[in-house]
C-alpha cells in the first residue's frame, strides 16, 4: 500500500504540477446501473464538474 | 427520459449508496486491494450501503459533491451516481470551525456505531472471502 501511495503521489504531482494539488477536484466514485450504461450518464456526471473547474483528477 | 445531473437530495443518499455498492465488482482483486487497505477512516466504500451513506452525508456537509441522475420516465432515482471531493478549505472564524468539528464528531460516532453493529464486517471481508 505504501508503494501504491508513493506512485500515486508522484503521478499526481506530474499531472497537476507543484502547488495545484489543494485546488483539485477528485472523482471518488462513478457508478451507473448496468441497464442504464451506454446512455451517456457517466459522461454527463463527469462533464458537470469538468466544465466548471480547471483542475480535476479522475 | 433521464434527468440532468443534479446534486443528490439528502433523502436520496441511501438510494445513491445502494447504486454504488450494487455495481461494485466484488471479484476484482484491485477492488480488494484498494478497499482492504484504507486506514484510517473514511472507509470508502465500506460495503454496506448504510456505511457508505454516512460517508456521503459527511461529504455533502463538507466540500463534497454527490451528483445523481434519475430516470424520470420509470420513476427510478439515482440510476447514475458520481461522488466528487472538492478542494479542502479551512473554515474561517470560530463558528465555521465549530461547525466542522461538530459535523466530523457526529459522523465519526455514527460510523463507529455502524462498525460495531456490523461487527467490523464490510466489503473488505466479503471481497477477501471470495478470493
């Protein structure tokens, strides 16, 4: 787990740059019921935030 | 007819929890790896919809954003759920800090009561038992 966190921290730093981590929106969970998948629900749920903020991490 | 994404009403949190926990792939080793090693709390998601609900309530009362999509035609709520964590801000003023402290205390106690009620068994236990 420590190795995972180390790599995750490094990736975040590379993606976001120094100092941006505190201003980032994180997508913790995204779930769509199987019978509703493929209808653009996930996309709409992600776009809702990504269209409003500049820094986000999926 | 699907609704546009909107912020999950408090009353719909248990339904949103049910949606998230129902689509988890309990046989995925990565799921096991992630959710069996999250310490300290929040234990996310902790398998039982009730425990996930506590986490969502807490998010909604702090900087989180729980978005849902409803199926208005079939009157099904929360067919899609997204849980976002916004930038963590330090509350200003004594009142803001007291409010945050109070909310965290209440949810911590609630989470512990749930943990005792389920005797510590959550998704972690269920996932590991199928591997």
